[in-house]
C-alpha cells in the first residue's frame, strides 16, 4: 500500500508552516487561545505529543499483532501541562515538531506492509489498525494547523 499522500502531505505542511510559525509574534503564540483553552505553543506541543505516541504505536504494531498501549487522548491537557510547552523556547518547539515529523515520514515509508492489519485498542475500546493510524495521521496534523490558522486570523 502506498502512503505517499500522507508522507507528501506531512512534507508540504512542514514546508508551508515552519517559517510561518517562526515569524509569529510572541503575543500571538502565547495569548490567543482556542476553544480548548490552548495557546498556539500548546497546540504545536500537542502535535509533538501526537507524533511521539503515534511513532511508538507504528513501530510496536510491526512486531505485535495486538497492542495494549496506553492511550493519552484523555490526558492531552495533562501532557501539555507536564511538559510546560507554554514556557518552552518557541524555536525549539517548532524544530522538534518539524524533525519528528520528518522522521515519521521515514517510519511510514518503511512500514512492513504485511503488518497493516495489526491493531491497537483505544481507551474508548475502539480497534485501530496500523493502516488506519497511518491514514489518519495527516488529518490530525491538518486539524490542529487549521486551529492555529484560526487563532492567527483572530
């Protein structure tokens, strides 16, 4: 199965957003908040957490047919708070987001095609296959970059 739409999409978002994020004023990234009360710094931090968690799942699902792995969806705000993205250097957050996602492109391109039906159970008891996880990854990035754009435009 070809996931080039996902990997190309990730690359396009990095190309489009890296400089745009770097150029944002401090007030914009630290004061404007979305409906979940997250700042732009915290939203991008959440995308780093998403990459980290999906990275673990994508690798582990290639050597486990069924994966029991803690979900962090219900703890997103706790993850954001514990890592204190709000007070982290903005350039560091941007670069971590960029390079983690460049690595995710490599992970997706290298995925064992025979393992795409291996699955993981979410905390809501939903079965998610490796294929579904990869196919959904780009949409999650898009969702949160759209939130950032809405805050920029506010």
